[in-house]
């Protein structure tokens, strides 16, 4: 194959990949985060791995490479190039594939059963575009008990972490068996640790009036009946849930109990839960023109994408 033909082919390959990235952005115009490549730093904060283990050279399935350490803004969730400034380097990698030139291994982090690029983002992009199934990589594994599902979006990964945290919390505390409540659900991670701390604080105050320390099981049931349920009843009474679409009652419990505590510190312990709930709803429950603004931003973003693509 002549150099002219190869250059023409790499040029065509890049713009095919670039156009796919553009239409992927358009398809997710209302939820652009779904088309964004996952940041390794974000997932590391989410899973909180304990330590690193060097795994050496491995052959890694390309479909398990889910994100990047530093170039997550340059590629979309399919590792397609989002900008023309990536063209020169992307085409050099493509040229190597077309001429059977062996490229050095890429560097990856493994976390939760998925892989994230340390070095070699362009090589991964070209490999995914060409349907290559496996790639040589030097791997450092970060140890985590949570396993992520291939093809997951960041929101889906967050949901997987929350489900894991719920299983651990219910298993270690027997919360469901003690309270007969299996619907302590949250939409953000880290909340089950917060609930456990609430229970321990409640246990501490109960023990202040007793000669012998009460069992944790008794503290859990007391917290559920005397703290959690009254707050949930206030949430329902004041219809706060209607103001916080997409949030669970347990989410709102966390918001409201914190807000009530802040009010009592400012205004005194006699400030009632009912008054706190009504004040909370009025102060934080208004979402004026939220959907109108979201749609307007989506239209503006679409116009910018179309203009950018036309000028490219």
C-alpha cells in the first residue's frame, strides 16, 4: 500500500471515529454525563481501594477498559475522540495498525474488575474503533471488594456501590431482622456509614442514664422507632418528597435531621420537628423553572455542537 493511500485511510478512520463521537454527544444531549468517559480518580474515590498490587504484563480484553486517569475529557464513553486536536497522534497509532507495526504495551489500573488507562489512551481509542478484542498492558491492580459490571455508566457504578454498602450494613447489623425494615435506601454512597454513626450516637445517649451498656440491637430498634420513624412521618406529613424528585425518604431523613440539628443549635432545643420540616421544605424544596432551564441548556449545547462540527 502506498503512503498516500495509507494517509488517506487514517484520515478517513479518524473522521469516522470523530463523527461517531459527535452523534453520540447529540444522542445524550439531555444527559451529557452518560456520554462522558469515566474518570479513574472519581471511581477511586467511590470504591476507596485499600492497596496497590503490581500485576505486570497481561493481555487485557479491550471491552473491560472503562475509563482514563487523565484524558477522560478528550474521549467519549466509547473512547471515541471528541476533538480534532487528537487527530495527528490518533492517526499515527492507526497507521501502525495498518502497517503491522508493533506498539509498546499500554499502562492500566485495574479496579473493581475494570481497567482505566494510565498511558495509551489513543491506542485504546484506535483498538476500540477497529474492534480489536485484546491489548497488551502493564497492569497495577487496586484492591477492592466491590466488583463493577462491564459497560456501566458512572451513575450505574454509583448504584452498584450503594447496593454493596447496603448489603454490608444489613448483614453486619441485622438491621432488617431487628426493625423489619428493608427499605433503608439511598441515592448516594457513604450514607450507611452515616446511619451507623447516628445509631452509635443514639446508643451513647441512652447509656448515659443506665448502669449497664445496652446491646447494639436494642439501640438500633430504639433509633429506628424514636428517631428515624418520627422524621419520616414528618417528611410524609409535609409532603417533602414531592419537592425532591428522585430522592428516597431515607435521603430526605439525612437532609432533614441535619437541618433540624442546625436549627436547634441556633434557636434552642425546643424548635420542633414539624417546624423544621416545614422550614426545610420552603427553603430547599423549590425547583423553580428547573426543567425549563435544563431544556434550554440542552438546546444551547446542541447549537454549540452543531457549530463546532460544521467548522471542523
